[in-house]
C-alpha cells in the first residue's frame, strides 16, 4: 500500500450520478448514485459499486449508440 489519496470525478447522466474513483491502492472503481433522490442521504448512498473492468468503455459507447436514436428530436420532449 502506498497510502495515496483516491481521486473522485462525478458525471451526471439523466437521473444517475456516476462517481469514478481512481486509486492506485484499491484499483479503479465506479459507483452509481440516485442524483435526484428526495433525501440527501439517499443521493449519497450508492445504488451500485464495482471495479472498472477492461472493455467497460467500449460497452458504454455501444450503449450510447443504442440510446442516441431514442433521444427526442428538436421540438420533441
């Protein structure tokens, strides 16, 4: 163990916050949080936590390719 401090970045995606944690000691991981939960404690409590596996970025890009045509067009909601 090096005792290095983990770096955390957050990204809002619709109603979910992705919290990405870079840690040389524990490995890189992510957490999904309910960004719009009514209670502040529920917004801070992860719905899911996991390590970032090889290939996750490609899987997320593939998901984005499926979601993109489903997004509303101009003038739609």
